[in-house]
C-alpha cells in the first residue's frame, strides 16, 4: 500500500530564521501526520536545509536541485555528497521553474536521477506540460517523453523509490488548478507509462503526486482518489497554519 505524501516546496522563500520559526511549530503537525500515516516533506532553499534537518524530526527535508557530479569546477552548484553529509536524502528534480529558467532538460534530469539513486537518495521528479501544450492537447505526449527520458534505464528496485509529481506548468502559482479529473487521468497515464517501462510490480510501488495551486480547500478533491498519492505544494506550504490545514484536510 502506498502512503499519502504532503510535500512543501518553499522555492526561493524564507531566511534561515524564518525556517527555524516554522520548524519550532512542527512537532504537533508531525504527530498528527504519523497518527494518520501521512509522509511529510519540505524542500527549502539550500541555506535552510541544515537548519530544518536539525530543527525538525519526522519530516523529509529535500533539496530543490542537485548537480549530478560529486565535485568539480561548477561554480554555484551543490553536489550529492555535500547533501548527504548533512543528512539530506531527497531532492526535487526537473521542477518546471528550473526547466524554464535554468535549462533543465530531460537529459540533465536523467543524469541527476541516476546519481541520486546510485547514492541511495530519493529523486522527486517533476513533469508537466505548458499552457500552450495543454491547449494543443499534447499533455500526454509531453509527459510521456519526460517520463521516458528522465526515468529510463534505472535499476528496478531503485525505481520503486522514485516519486513523480505531475505539475501542469499552467497551474503552478496561478490559482488555475487542473481539475481532479485531469490530474487522475494524467497520473494514471504516468503509471501506465512506468508499467510499460518496468512492469506492474514497479509501477504500483511508485508514488505519484499532483502539484499546482493546491490549497487547504481543494487538496481533498485530489487525494480522495487512490490514484493520487499526495500533493506537492508551493505557496500554501509556506505558512505553518496553512501547512497544518493541508494535512488536516486529507486525514
Ligand atoms: P503552487 O506551486 O502550489 O504555488 O502552485 C507548486 C509547485 O511549484 O510545486
């Protein structure tokens, strides 16, 4: 049985001090999540990773990006061994903002996913179509390519650990969420694509989340369906009471 996952993506928000203030209030939220078997995660900025890792217990703390090489002359980058050294074991890969602003291609995502899995870490791989692609009815074509190119040639057991997030680009930060019907249709399609690549045993193990303008008042409509394993939440994960409200809406 797959567990439900509530994952916050803080993007370029919160200083260390603000992250620490958030961390201080989390024990009661973590307790609630544990009682209801929900996995909690937060991806803060690099600078707040260690703060949150040390300041919380029972929350997966994830990086928002990694470099696929261990070290070298790559100014501005952070490597997997650096993250492991502070106890981080999960990283977002291929978020649409990185695809748009930082030239994150499927090929690059694949290199990062391979490196993470080789280091026994969990990639949270984001896929999704732009508004133009959605209007041209190309969603499945785009998402299929992202899944195939990003997740090809992986060890089967390692693949089971991968988390995929379907995030239509047009719904991120816009308040225009994809309807639960669209989310269910595309998430089922992603699972079928993974099944074609790795078989049913693997595809049934992979967690697939929905992301894009998820709020406390709409999260239940997604997670009520057993095809959707959780949510990746930006804006509504920033305030601790909103994060708590997201959780209480799904338990
Ligand atoms: P949003 O962001 O919830 O603010 O739309 C989601 C995301 O980018 O992961």
